[in-house]
C-alpha cells in the first residue's frame, strides 16, 4: 500500500555476529600467495651484497628457499615474521637470478613465493702489492702446509649451527680506520693473484680485535697465508674471519659474546704491514663486510640488553 515502508525479506538477516578473529582468518585465507610478499634489504643487490630477507607469514610452519645455488635458511622471528640472512658472492656475474621460496603452512598446500632478483655489477679497483717471494712461489714444505691449512678451513666451514647465534646488528671488530679494499683485484709482485675477499683495518700492532657478533670459535690457530687466524660461526652458514693477529686469545669450541676479545692485531702471514683482515662468508659466498656492518638486523633478532 501507498505510504507503507517495505519490510526486509525475512531470509536476509540484518546483522552478522561474526567474531573479528574469524573474519581475519577468512580474509587471510582468501589472499593469493603473491600477497605474502618477500622483502629484500637492500632492495638493490650487487655482487658481494649481504641481504636480509623478510616474510610476514604467521601461518607458516616452515619455509624452503634456494638462491644462486645455495640453500637459504629462514628462521621464525617475532610477530609471525620469518627472516633469513643471505647474499650474492663477490664474483657473481651481473644479470637476473631466481630466488625460489616455498612456504609450507601447518595445513594445506605449499605457497610458491618465487621471484626474480637482478644482480647488479659492483665496481672494484685493482691494486699492486709486494710481499716475500715464498708467498708467491711457495716451496714443497710450504705447499704441504698450505694443503694442511686448506683442510683445516674446510673442516671449520663444514658444519654450521642450525640456528642463528648472532643477535642484533654486527659491529666493527676493531677500533681503527677501514679501507675500501673488498673486491679489489690484487697484483702481487707483478702477477694478478686473487680477488681480495675481506675488509682491511689500519690497526696498529697489539690493538684488541673483538667478535663482531656472538658465535662459536671454529678455528683458532696460525696458518700460512692468514697468519694467526680466528674463525667464528654465527649459525646458518654465516662466518666471520679475523686474520694476521699477533696473538690469539680464544680457543676452538669456545662460545663468545659480541665484543669479546679474540686476540690482538698484528702482521703475521702474507702481509705488507700491520693490519687486520676481516672477512664475511655465507654458505661459501664471500660478502662485503662493510655492507654487513651497515645492515640493520635489530628487527630480525634484537641484541640483548646490557
């Protein structure tokens, strides 16, 4: 009748008393796999770059990943976010690469989060150095020692802790001015010998050298090229190495906190003068130590309060 208001159809309710947590779960389930985005820090990746990977995936039970032929191991952080610390080796050729990621929820099918990652070229210089002849053309006794040293290093790098041992952002291992020597092509005594896969600090002899982050000492002894050398395992394939020490103050198997003294700087091994050579290695890839020091890792694992 005219003037009468229409009544709502009885089959259509006016209110939906749905709990908000149930509604949120429905919305999350309705999101496509691509919505579970992977965040890379830094966004631009070059040869030698360490990279922090981040995925917000509270529903994930585990994450499998592979990049540049190396296994990427994610660990669960706070608030349902997963992290991994990875990187591109200093000798990685520029061009496209594939970051393969598969997220496995507690129930249901896996989600494919695979995405392309462009590797940019890094500009490194060439430097000329002069060292003692035995370090360029070692004799039979030196060659035997070099071979034995190589086996020791392979053993040290063979088994990393199954969880991250580091906490918070890495810090410089010594109070001394650093150089931009990482990645330089090094000509020793007139012959192109190697790529410098570490960072040099102009440390005076006897300067305390400290752990850049917490970890386990997996090697602490004198080697032919490295001199007095300490290698720390920080877990999940991440290692830092301190070379050319005058003294070693830790033992193999010892667990150290960030800032613990590893030894004193010096000029042992193949050197042109006193300094600290400090290198970073992830799953066999040599990474730029300066970039690791500038990478903010507090969101992944906060550092312990003093």
